[in-house]
C-alpha cells in the first residue's frame, strides 16, 4: 500500500523475510561492514582487525534471505592502520558507508548500478564475539595478541590476571626482540607502558584498566599500584 521505492538496512540483527524484501521496486539494500564475500555475519569489523587484515571496507549489497549472501552493488575499501581498533574502524566505516550509500541510491535510481554475484568460495564468517575470547594466551606471538587486543576494543576487551586481579589491556604495540622470559612475564612497567613477554617478541601495553578502576595510561595506574617486574599474567 505504501508503494515503496527502496528499503535500506544498517546494523539490523535479524533476517528479513522475502515477502518484505520484494516489496520495494528497487529492492532492499544493506550497508555491510566488510568487503564481501569476506566476513559475512554479525561482527565483520572486529574480525577484520582480529585477523590482522590491513584493509577492510563497506559493501552496499542487494539483500536476499541469506546471511549477507546477496549481490554486491558497491564495495568501498578502507585501510586498517596499526593503531586502529574495532572502535575507530566503526567510525571510519560508518562515514565511508554513508557516502557509499548516497552514491548507490543515486545510481540505483538511474539504473546504472548492475549487481554482481558473490563468489561463495571466497566467503568467510564473522560470528558474534564472546567475552571469553578476551582472555589472552601469552604463549601466542606478540603480533597475534596485538591484533586481538585491538579487535576487542572497546568490547568485550582483552584481559589477563595477576593472582585474582583482572587487568584489561588496550593500545598495544609490538616490540621485536629475543624473548628469554616465560610468556606473560612483566619485564618492566614505566611511563612508556607495560612490557610483557609473549611466545614471540614482546608486547608493550600503553593503556590498562585494573578491576574497579577506569581505563588509563599505564603511568597513571603506577601512581597508585605496583606492577613488579618478574610477576606473570595468567
């Protein structure tokens, strides 16, 4: 009865039925936070960072009844820097997605935006995140932990324990070097950050959140709490 032209979907967590998708004369489009067919699913932005990708993007796609399986209308690539987190990428991709959407709508109206089928052989999944993913395994190499911490920032965040006390970690940097200490060992804690041994190279954590406290730089935390060298995170 509304004589719809177009449906636009963004960050909607349910599968829409075909009866609804077929109503508009131009169909229904979705703004998806990856370069499809990579990272289909609920958390494409986070998984691109977790998997140490150097590039992701947004895809304006024609919706069907599958999970992000519809035809590609307009992909836009966005680089991921070494300092980017899932949070900063959300902002970048939202801006890129807004611009791409406006361009796609104009071309759909003109009939100059032909759909392209996805290559299902290249598809990867981006399932929902779980809090347990954040418990760091320090035996992994620093590069892997670096990506995981950034991909879980701001939620659910990466963490480890000193005794019974949980610490959350942010703003990491890989420091190359031959590791002689057991993984998880605090090598130093100073104004530069918290240097922790890993399975390969060292990880410098520059922001931290102790249990019951706010997120802050490591130097600020050290004003009221000791993190002695030689102690080891679980």
